[in-house]
C-alpha cells in the first residue's frame, strides 16, 4: 500500500488529520465523525511515508475492545507493528518487565476487584461490611487515587470537590488507609497503582525512562476528554518533555467527571502546546439529519467550549418521536410495542437499544419484553467472556480442538458441545436461563460464521481467544438494555431513550451548574447513539394509579413535538421551574470565567486569541458608520469587547450570534444581516487565499 492509497476515501478534515504526521496535534472529533478512521489512517500514513517507524508508535485508549479495534484496523492498513493498548495494559507490561531489574523479586499481582481487600479492611477496623456500600467506597478510593489524593487528605478533597461519600468521610479515610496497608503487605497492585508505580519507576530510574522513551517516540491518545490526572501524569512521564503527541476527543461527550476524568487537558491542549495543530471533525456519517439536528439542539443551551455542531452526511430519515405515558409500566409496554413494530419492518433486534439513566430502570423493560416475547440482553453486567457459561464453553471447546480429527465439521461439533451445557433449539422464556441461552447461542452463531469462511475447530477456538483478549463479544440477537454511561462508544439503528424526566435526566443529585451540564451531555451521548430511529419518552407517575407529578426533562424544553402516545400531548415547560445559570468556560483552557468581558469573549483575557484582525477593523468601520447615521455612540451598537468576540467567532447564523453574551434578539434584528455579511466576506477571502 502506497502512502497516497492510505488517504483514499478520507474527507478533507480526516485527510488533514492523516497528513499531520508529527505532533503536537489535537483532533476535536464529534460523534459519528470517523475519528478512529482518521487516527488509524494518520498512523498508517506516517509509517508508509517513512516519517515514523511502526514499532515506535504507542496508541493508547480506554477499553480493551477499543484497543483491539485499533489494532485490527491498523493490520488492515498494513501497519501491524504499532502498539495499541489501554493505559493500564501498557503500564502493566512496562512495570512487569522492569520490576525484577530495578526493584527485585517477583512483580506484584494485580487486584481485579477492590472488594475482597475492603472486606478484610472492614474486619481490621471492626466495621460491618455491606457489599453495596463497599462498592461505593471502592469508587471513592478510585476517584481519590486517580486525582492523587491520599487517605489522610480524602475528607477535605471530597468536600472541595462536592462529593457525597456513601459513608461518613472519616470512615472512608479509615477504610482507604487500611486497604492501602493490606495491599502493600500482600504485594498487590490495583489499576491505579499500576499507573502510579510505572511513572515512579521511570522518574526514579533514568535507565528505565531512557529505554521506554527510546522505544516509544510517537503517541496517540484516544478519548482524551476522559483522561484523569493520574493518566496525564503517566503520559507526561512517557513523553519526557517531547511533544510528538496526537490527542483525539470530544468535549461534548465528557460524562465521566465523577470518576476523576476531566476535559481540561483536551480543551486546554493548545495552551499547553501553543504550536499544536487543532483539527475539527464535524461531518457526521452515523446519523440521519433528523437525529443530528436534535443532537445539536440538545447542546444549544450548553455553556461549554468547542460545541462542535455536527453536519449530517446521511440521507433523510424519520423524525425523532417524543412520547408521554401515564406511568412507567405503560411506558415500558409502549416501548415494547414500538420495538415489535420496528422488528416487524425488518430492523434486527440486535440493532435496537433501550437506554436509561440508572440500571434500576431496566426491570420494567425486562418484564415488558419478556411478556411481549422480545429477546433482550443487559449490557454493563458481566463481560461476555467472563460469564460462567461462556468460560465453561471455551474450556470444553479448547479441549475438543486439541483432539479434533481433520474431518470434524465445525458447526455440528460446536452445537453438540454447547447442547451438553444448555443450548436448546428454542429459547427459554426469560430470566437467567434466557441470558445463559443467549450467550451459548452467540457462540454457536459465531461458529457457523467461521465455518462458512472455511475455518475449523482450532481456528474457531483461536478466534475466541483473540476476541476474549480484546473483549470483542460476538453479537447477541436481542434488544440491548443499557445505561447511558454503558452505551458510550456504541451505536444502533434504533434507540429508545426512556425515563427522560426531571429528577432522572438531570439526575436528582446533580445540583451544581457543572453537574447539570454533564447531565445534558449524557443526554447528547444517548441521542447520538441512534443511526436512524430515535424515540424519547417519559412517564408522569411511577406506578399505575400513582400521582402524575413528574415533568419532562428541562433539556427537552422547546424540542418536543407532539408525543407518540395516542391522545396525549407533551407537557409544556412549567412556568415555575427555576433555572440555574450554567457557568461560562474559557474555550481555550476551560477555566470558569467570572469577569463579564471574559464571558463575552468566551476566553480568559490571558489566553491566546484567534481572530481575523482585518475583520475586526471592518467591523469597527461599519460600527462607526452606523453610529453616525443613527446619531448614537458607538458603544450603543456594540462595545469593543463584543466586536472582538464577533471577530473571533465569525458568526454566520442567528444561533451563532445569539451565543455571544450580551447580544439579544433586538440587536440581532437590527444588525445581524450586516454582521453576517462582513463575516461571510472574511471567510470567503480566507478560503480564496
């Protein structure tokens, strides 16, 4: 494959990413804009052009599956030597390799779950252990460790961060302290300690740092909006002052702040790296114009930098549907009927998802789907290859592969083995039995696919092992039930967003402006999972006959048409709803802006400005002319700060101009067309140049 062949089929922005072969590079990639395609082609183009060596590239992402997808695409592009790993996998590999040499002895073992140690810690401090409570404590410890907060500082740090500990902060401190002590005594590391120790070993041992930095010279980090301070520390240690770094992310999909993730490293990248190339991907290839339009409108009122308004590339599809129901049972039954109708028109059930805010909402849909005979699977429960029935099946299949004869047919052999542990011709009614059957059926279907390609039993087992290492589960036939957080990174032909009420979306404990904004982004993530069919619904009461006091989410104000439920109309936005002004953040460094002038500009006074000076001069000349004609001071038309904000943002639509603080409908009507004309002319001149 020649270098130019790698660029074939890329759109102009993706091609710009691919050709930016040396860092620093920041790619702001909206949902469905082909970011994985862009960064894999960038790596392949750099390698094929001879600019970088494949072995010197480390591509880092957040999930094993995403890393596996990167490796697969790079193999297809003829660059199999690139390392694509999660932060933890890359760090653990380095730590394990260097430990005997610089520390001595066997490397520590990895703790897959904090619960066993926390249970022992409870015994040590004589505290009753409640498993559900301890899971929340484990999350608090993870947050503390990724934000570099030790046990003794936890209480104060949690207070400053506005966190609500699941148990008294003093008890979290005691458990955290006991957990760390037990972990060290037993020579164990958790996922956070892996990153911390790797950075520490590199810092304290120059020869280790030198060898790693000699190996990896070029870095690519996906989902950069989800990086936490500990991951950033490790990344900076890997780089060692170098800047051959390409980061990719979407500020609009920042939904993991509660875990310690922060978008400020993405939004402030050009401040940290003033010479960085910043490229925006906004062409949405995933969703129809109708879905894209709703996604953009969900973010219209958001006060965040780099909104990345998407531009749909697909043909038209159906309009999103808004439906109101009397209660949650009616809502679940209504969604089941709609799913049935879609399936009858040819949409596979595996291409349909029902997404909700919290996992507890799934029960009503499990019951409704079981009653309607609709297959479903819960996402976010056990990983596919960690399910007991799947592990048992893999062991049996591995044994059969070792003794298989050359003439054994793959599909019949696999069906026979799986029948022995529960695979039946017909699916059970529901519950755990149905989940087990769906898992075994997915393995059987995959075996048939491999057989159709000419594969045998050993090839099938090898494929299973590859998929297990990459957490790439085979598709399971059935509607996906998942939380919005678990759905990030996935997509379906049809998506039902359910329970979209105030108190659930935004969730009731989202109180601060920042927390409210994150909830808005969570809804945006849900909307952008849909390729063509999208429905949003809510229930006025929890139970049949209950008080109908719920209201649709405030995020839907101004968006809902008439709902799908017969005879009902969407509730208007309540007149007495209090609104909390969202914070205005610097679009360069993401710092919250306080001064009115900075809020108008949309950036800190000290952050670098990016505007057309010639456009600003033309705007000032126009303002002077209008002031003379109307015999008013120039500041009455627009202040100097407002003109600078216009020059920086170059608005070409009403929505863009109204987004500038201090510009309302009156000034839009009086001066909008003139401003748009000046901005369009400046844009045209830039493109001609």
